[in-house]
C-alpha cells in the first residue's frame, strides 16, 4: 500500500452573491448572501471542495482550522473532528455556540466548522477511489434527487434598486404567480411557502390559492415559529387536508409537542431539532414527525447519514433544509440525499433564487424538479476559477460581513419587530 494522502494546504475564500429581498419572520434578506468556499489540497495533487456560511465569525473559525490542517490524513475523519474541537477551544475563544441569520442557533460551533472540511475530505476520498461521494456513504438509493420549489413573500426589488426578475409577491396572487414561474422554469412538483410574514389567515389564504392553482401538488408552510401553540393548532386544523406538513409553526420542543398532540398534520422542523442531542427530548414527546437534515449544521455528510438512520428507527420522516447556497453545497446535498433510502420528502433549495454560481456548468441541472446524481468521482463538481474570483471581489466590496435580516429590515422599516411567536 502507498503512503496515505495528506493535506498540503487549505484555501478559504469568502464570496458574496446577489440575493433578492426575501421576507421572513426576522426581517428580509440583504442584497448579498455570504458564503465561504473551502479548498483542501493534498500532497498527491488532489483537491476537495466544501462550502459553508461566510460571516466574519465563521471565517475566523474556518481559517484557524485551515492553518492547523497541514499534514492531516484525508481518511482520518475522527481525527479531523478532534482537531476542529481542539483548535476552536484554543484559537477562537472556545467551542461556544454560533448564530446564523437570527433563526439558526447552535450551542457548539464544532459541527458547523467541521462540516465543510469533512465534505472536502470526502470529495478527495471519492476522487482518489474514482467513485462518487454517495458510494462512500453506502451507495445510491436513487439516481435523481427531487427538490421542492421554495416560495417567498418578497418586495419587487431591494430599496433603491431596480425590480428583479421575480417581481413582488405580497399576496396570494403574487405567490401563485411566483409558484407558476418556479414550476414552468424548474419543473418542481412540490412547493413550500416561507411564512411568518403576515397574519396567519393571510398565509392560509396563500396556501389555499396554491392548492387551487396546482391541484394535488404537495404543499408546505414554514412560518419559522411565528405563531403561538393555539394559533398553530387552529391553522393545522384549517390546512390539514391541504398541507403535506407544517414546518416550525411555533418555537421550541414543548410548543411543537403541544401542537402535535392536537393535530394529525405532520410537523416538521429545522429549528428545534438541529443537533443530535435535540433528538431524545423531541422523540420523547413526539414533538416532530419530519426532521429537515442540513449537513452544514449537523456536522457533515456522515453525521447526516446517521441522522437518517435514527429517523428510520423512530419512524420519523426525513427531508432536507436549505439556506442561500451555491453549487458546492448543492452537490453535497445531492450526494447525501442520493444515499438516504428514507428521505421520502423532496428537499428544500434556494438554488433558483441565485443568479451566479462558481461551479463549472453542466454537472448539476434541474429537470422535472430533480437533480441527477453526478456519476463522476467525488462531489462531481469543479470550481469555475473566474467566477470564484468575481464572487470574491463582490465580497470585498459589498459591505456586508454577516447576515442580519432584522437590521436590514429596520433600515427600511425602523419600527419592525421580529415576528417570533407574535400571533
């Protein structure tokens, strides 16, 4: 046997890409979404890719790990996790929690920092073995991964800028028009509406308008904890025959359990169960029936595969969460979803909302709302160096260094208050 492949250098590149004014419970998306691209190079000439959040705090954590990763065996994922834990404890003020956009808070940053490096090492392992990452996770359960069209209430454009190609969506008619564009252009066969923006009755009307416009299509509503348990129960009763599932109607495991006890409508989450230690208390009270996995938050692809197994044991449904992302993340999501037999719900994706990407075109494409799983080694994508440079230059000049939906909303509407558990 030859010598193990070892890390020779790591490059962390912050990037920014245009983001529309998408409304949510804590405010509105800023004009630029921030991501970080992790490139892990090896001493035998291979390159692995990862992608994660790109705020300043996350960049500092990533760079600290990158500086310590030289010489690491690319197959030693256990050692990688130990290294991440040690570096964060010594170099960045400990392994304390992290927050992303005001809605996702984790008690420890280890998983979210470990994830892009693990993805990059799995990319290298796949390239070295000549197999897709899905094969490293146990093989493919499907050749195509279905995704759900992700609908948002939105302004026509950012204040002071021209209207974007999507236009405004502030009422049921606007949401239906947006959905029609999603279905026509991308072929989605299920739809999810981000709620928590208007009163529950108005958002119910939008879902009912979607049901009328797209008969039989699976629909989801996610108000990100905007409602109290009584309101959530009332909405669940109204939409029980219309929704595929109701996502995070109210904050916290106890609140979700209260709603679940009074409704037969499945409840999904990416807020109250986003780490392995959240699972036992949630399972104990049957708070959620569908878990939305997210390898960025859960600690990479192998931990997400472990989550899939746990969900299968406890009879819980499995889907996949999305934040604003680029092609490296999409590739990782597709490889993971391909390997999860019990991922029975279409995955979320923000991909249609972006206008730029930094992977070479052709490897990932939507047909009928699904993405074919790449059969080339590793993640199956390569960086477009020119576009990577453009997106890095945009990061340098955009003026944003963290995602702050509430602060941006208050720059437009000074009296805005976060809508969590408002109704």
